[in-house]
């Protein structure tokens, strides 16, 4: 079974959740306005790191399908949140945080270099709670 089929099978447990499947990707849509999209892309077996997990701007590449699936599931869990930094109404930095012992910890950040540093900074936290 490939990663796309594995996710489709797991999603059968959540009939109320909307998701989209293509030949090489799965995207699960948030169940609330405070959530974020979680996607997994498969670039093919010949790619150096064939799996990419994407959370609304943040992304990470994986060579191993199991690690990619774990990251994908993590993004759907209440143990993960996404800190989105915005300037001038445009998001430019996404930081994944994880919850341990009641405290949020920074894990990984994806950022754009071309951002409006002179504009007022806004921070927004997004979180899914599909997997408790």
C-alpha cells in the first residue's frame, strides 16, 4: 500500500472531514477557522526525497514514507500548532510548534526572505484537533 492509499484508509474514520486526493497528493482541510491545511505530496520513487509534508506555508521533505506519514498525522493532532507571522497582511514565516508537558516548543521554521519588514507584525496561531 502506498502513502496516499494509507491516508485514504485512515480518513475513513473521519467522515465529517473534507479532504482532496490526487494521483500524487492528499490534502486534509481544517475543520475550523483556527485550523490549517495538511498536505502530503509524493514526488515519485526516483526523487531524492520523494515525500513533502506541507502545513499552510511550512514544509519539510522526507526520504522515508513512515516519517512523512508521522509528520502528516502530527499536523492533524492537537499536539501541533502552526505559528504564522504576518506583515502587511502577508504571511512570511511559519513555525511548527509541539506541546510537551503543557508547554509549547518551537520545532521548525519556513520563511520567505522578501517580506515587508516596515509593516506592523502580526502573529496568528493555527491548530487542528482531528487526532487527540
